[in-house]
C-alpha cells in the first residue's frame, strides 16, 4: 500500500454513455417556434440525446460506471458517489442500486444533488475520501435523465438539455504522477435558488392526489431565469477558476485545457475572455450532447480525450442550481484509460 505521504487522489479510469436516440435542432424546429440557426447561434448545440422511456437514470449510470471500471482494470471499489438531479425515485437513493448492479457489494453508496455542479461536488467528496485514507478507490458517477424535467413545449429549455452519464474511478496514485487531482473548490449561495428550479415535487409543493389540481403546469418542469443564470455562471466559474489557480500556483498561461460545464458555448467563450484564456483551450462537447447537467464535464472528458496529452494541466469548472459552483485542478493521466465510450 502507498504510504500517506507519497500518494494523492487521481483519476485512473473514465467512462461515458449517451443514449441512442438523437434529437437534432431540425427536429425541435419542426414543432417549436424556432429554427435550427436560432438554436445553434444562441447555444452552440447541434444535437442532444434522449433516453428511452424504459431507461432510468440508474441504467445510464450503470453503463457509464461499467465502462469506467473496465478502463481502470476493474479495481476493488470501496465507495460510490452518484451525482444526479433526476434520481430513479424520491426514496430510496439511486446510488445503492447502481452499486448493486455493478457487483460492488455492500459498499457505501449515496447520491449528491448539486444539479450541474454535481460532478465537481462528487469529486470533492471522493478526493477527500482518498486523501484522508478512508477509502483507496471511489467510483464517481454523474448521470442525468434531464429531459424528464423539461417541458417539451418550452423553447427556452427544450432546446438545451439532453440525457447521459459519465463516470471516473478515483484512486491512490503516486504523488506528482499524471492524473493527480491537485485541488478542488466548491461553493453555494441559497439566495440564488430561484435562478434554476423545479417548483413542484418536493416537500414544499408535493405532487399528491389532493393538490395536483392547484399546481400550475410550470410547477412540473424546470424553469430558468436565463439572463441571470448566464451572468451568474460566468462570474461564479471565473471566481472558482481563479481560486484554484491560486491554490495550485499555476499561471493561467500554463493551463492546457479549460473544461467548463457544457451549458452554452457563449458562456464558455465569455468565461475564457474573463479568465484571459484562449478560447481554443476550452473543451467543447455541448454541440453533440447538449446540456447534460451534472454529467456534462465527464462526458466532455471522454469525448475529447484524444486531444489531451500526458501531463496536460486541466481546470474543470461548473455552475448549477442551488446555486452551486466549483472547480478542480488536475493533470491528464498517461494511463490507457479510454475505450470507445459514447455509443
């Protein structure tokens, strides 16, 4: 076993899964008051994926988890952290089912709900587990069937979101080796809870036979204050990235890749401008998958891994409902961890 002074948490495996059904901008334009050009110009999205009615969030998570475990050589996992906004049920949590179906035994498994920041939050927990020597290997999965929260008749949200799952295996690696996670930073501000919200279905406005008639159609679906979200996302992610750069002692010129939450290409462009990082260093995958909420960052890593080089310095950052935000600094591993993952 690696001694505490000589190891650090690092990524040793990665996997992703996108459902088979493709929803193009042209398909949306045919039934909404919009056009293919309007969607792509405003968001950068060309297509997104939609899970089948028979697929639950756990099914997406299991597939991504299997692929991440295979890429890591099927190590013994001591804990599983699942980031999701769309659990299979309000009760119980989805993570124990995922762990069971993956054959991981009676390990601790739990959900984290931080919306689009879920992956960064889950990674912070996993890194703390490993660095504190509580667990040697943790599977982190971010899975979303986000289309279940979207009103298909709402142009402002139906064009944005897709379904998918990404997973990474976090384990002990020699200190200073490639793949090491150097630092994480997470924050929240509940005063911004109305920026991104599904009003009904929780304990405040539960869906019950007696009160459903009093709820509005909009209570069942995601609502966003678009301009406010746009501004808060750029400001918050910029702040997180600057915090992380200060923690790890990197100059922004040293950063090889900025992997931001894949919500909107204009947000990523403004983030790069705010940070004075060239836009060609921004990892872009939203054109092919849309906004997959918590799953967007690991899916982007999987999709673009062929462009990364061993030792590349990477900053991951996100902003989501809550409001929540955060960032993570890591180097890219030289471990052969990638297979064909997205189909």
